[in-house]
């Protein structure tokens, strides 16, 4: 070690020591400075916090002084360049990971775009629900099915399930509501054509009630066709199924919340009702037996 | 060809007149709607003489009793029995009383979650059996007359097959017994939709969902046209009163106990066991041939809930030689509430029962 290095090490050490002493002094309670002061004063206003602060500073002092000991200072100064290159390496890894994630999202968006291109523009109205459902099930549903960990894993799992089921139900109910709207759309088209025909034949009614009756008759006919169709039954069934699943998942979450409130849950009450029912059946049966025995 | 001339003046004149008429109607309607309206149902006096759990038995006593056997009326679990006593002049119960027939009517009450385990057997061999025995004991008679409406009629059929010795005569009205038909939307939906799951997640089958389902059977008429008609006539007090009464009745629906609903869907709608005499209650088979008492079976030609094909097979499967099918040109509810059929329906039942009064 050269004289300059030794001087540098000595100065660095002294500087570190004086800096630590300064913080330590400020962290220590000061006594008797003010003749009128009857109480101990502290740097942070709390003795406990001062103790914590003091011990933290001591730990830091210990680590840093280790770096600047005469035996270590050489290595510290030489390796300082390596610290920055290590930081750059870490940053590079993080950036690559972010870029990778971004790439995956872009690929997902491309897949979504390709999914919707598969259907023609004419069918976008009724097929949009199938499209959305396919996109959701392939691209987004997986995030709600990631296994949960930790003490609260079951609660989190039930919340994820409830959100997933809600999304599925939203799609179904939207499709169902759209189906109920379709007869109105068709009625408007047919009604317009019929009125046009009547106008061309010179049959113009002055009574708006006639037009209303005509419109409602056409609407009723379209609804009857819709209600008897296989597609309607399938959509209705799907809506019922998804609603039932969502309701159950939602109730599971509510039951978790209810645990903190002193009220019984439906599940607990059902068990009680079942017991009461079975008891009543037993009593009725016994009453019948007793009656038949006493009548004999 | 020249396009016909659209008389714009006439159209504008019609619009102006319609607006004037609407204004007058709305003004009068506000007076009608804010005035006292007689919209109460079931005004015929009765006495509650029996109670078991949620079930009540109503007793209607005529001024003069002219029948040996009283009539027990069993309504469906859907909607309320008050429909049989809608208003003066449209009351099946009052018609029976005027003829001197004592009437008992079961009030099924409003099931709660507590009742979700109650089965069809509990209704038929439990509540109905106890009530029949109660009436027989009260009158000191071996048999009574039985009348069922819709699902209540199905219960009556089951009871009569299991206990024929206690029934003098059986009347079924708009009663589904054959479910192997696609004529009614309900029959299609109950086979293809999993409504039992829906009922299970609610505890019982919720009345609100059932009401919504019934409205979906004909949304154009039941959700739109009906209220347009109300708007057009809401300045007429009598119309408003009748309309409100029907609204009160139609949306006064109890839930259906889950186990009963489940079994009815499964064994009746899906497996059609009743008409095949393969239905079992508490392990005992319901054999339709055991129905040996006189039977009259009413159904509606335009009934969209219980189409004729679902109701007109019963008389072919029972063991009785005294059977009659009566098809009325009306719908499911019109049989009871239509002013036209008031003279055709209840009086005919009363006469038929009188002929078999022993």
C-alpha cells in the first residue's frame, strides 16, 4: 500500500467515523443544555425511535467501515467499477423481462384480432358474443385460475372464481338480452315493408291504433318463432347455467365475509332445517303408530 | 302508377284529436287512480278452521247447505287460490255457495327456506291427507268431493289414486297429467333447461323468477300490449279495478319448495311418470286405474301453459267408468276469471256434483 493510499484510507475512515458520531450525537438524548429544561429531549421525539435509529446507524457504520478498513479499501476502490457493471447487468435482465412480457401481450392482441377477423362483418352482431367468449376463455380466464398461495389462499381463490363467473355470466346475459331485442329489429323491417305495400296500394289508415295492432301482431309472431327456436333455448339454458354458477361463487365470497358478523349463513340454516324436517317426519310417523296402536 | 296522395291535413288533424283525447284521458285517469279503488281479492267471507305448518284450510259456508258431500278445492303451488274468488260476479267460490255447496279451500301459504325439504309426498300424503281426514271427521262422512286446479289437480289425481275410498267425486281443471308433448313452451323448456339448479341455489324456486318466466312465454302481449291497453283505458274505473285485481293476483306468487319442484320437474315433466302410473310417493306407486270415482276433467283449448294434449289423456287412464272431458274455448286462467265462462264452468261443476251426491 502506498503512502497516498494509506493517507486516503486514514482520511476516509476518519470522515466515516465523524459522520457516524454526528448522527449518533443527534440521536442521543441531550441533558442539561437548557437550565429551564426539566425533561429529556430527543432527536425524533421518542426514546424508542431514538434507540432504533441509533442501532440502525451503528449497523450501517459497521458495514461501511468494513469496506474502508486499511486492508479492504484497496479492493473497495478497485471493485467500485464492478458494482456499476453489476447494476447494468441487473437492469438489462429486468428490461429483457419487461420486453418479453410486452411481446406476449402483443401476441395476445394479435390473436384477438385474428379471432374477430374470422367472422364476416354481417354476422358481427350475433357472433360478437361467441367471439368475446372465445377470447375471454382463451386469453383472460387463465389469470383468474392462477393457483393462489399463502394463508389467505382460499379466500383469494373464491374471489377469483367469483370474478371469473361474473364475466361469463355477463356474456351470457348480454347474448340473451340481444336475442330478446332481435324480434324488435325484425318487426321494424317487416312493419316498414307492410306499410310501404299498403301505401302503394292506397290503403292508408287514419287510425294509429291500426298501425299499432299491426306492429304488435308482427312482434308477437316473431317472438313466437324465437321462443320455439333451438337457439333461444340454448342461450337461455346457458344464461341460467352461468347465472347459477355466478350466484354460487358470489355466495361463497359472502359467506367468507359473514364469518366476521354474528349471523348464520344459509348453509348453516339449511342444515338446521334439514334436521327439523327429519325430526318432524319422525314425530309424525310415531304419532301415526301410536294412534294405530291405541285404536287397536 | 301514381303514388297515392297522403292526406297530410287529415293526419295532422288526427294527431291533434288523438292528443286532445289523450289529454282528457290522462286527466280523468289521474282522478280515477287517486280515488278509492275497490281492488281487494277474496272478499267472500270464510273461516280458517285448520292449520298445519304454513298451510291453512279455509271454510266457506253457504246460506243453505244442499249437498251431502262438501267440496275440497286444492289450488296449485304457483300463484294463489284467491283467483277462485277474484271479485263479486267473478267468483267460482260464490257460485258454489249460491248452489248450496260447502267449500273448503287449501291456502298453501308462502314457503320459506325452511320448507325446502318438503316433498310432493308431504303435500299429498301429509297435508292433503290430514285435511281430508279432518273434513271427514268434522262432517262424520266417509268421503268428500275433490277439485284440483293445475298442479293442485295433479296432487288431487295422486291422492285419489292412493286413497280412492275417501273421495266421492273428482274434478280436475287445467290439470297437467301427460307431459310428453311439445305443444306448450313450458313443456319444451322444462325438458331442456336445468331449472332445478336454479331452484337449488336459491333454496326454493323463487316466485319472481317464475313470474318472469311466465312473462317470457309471450313478451309482446304480457309485457307490452297489456300495459298499452291499460293506458288506453285507465280513465275507466271498472277497467282499472279489474286490471289492478288481476295484477295483484298474478304477481302474488309464493316460492315453490325445492324438493317438490325438483320432483315435479324430474318425475312429471322429464320422465312423465304420472300418466304411465309409474310415479311413486313414499315408495307407493300412484296407479291411475285406482281412480274409480266419477271424474270430470276441464281444460282450455287455448291454454298455453297446460295445452289440451297435456290435460286430455287422464280420462283414458283411470279406472272409473263415469268420466267426462270438457274442453272450453279459453286459456289457462280464462276458465275461472272470464265473465263469459262464469256461467259455463262453475255451475256445470255444481250440477255434475249434485248428480253424484248420493
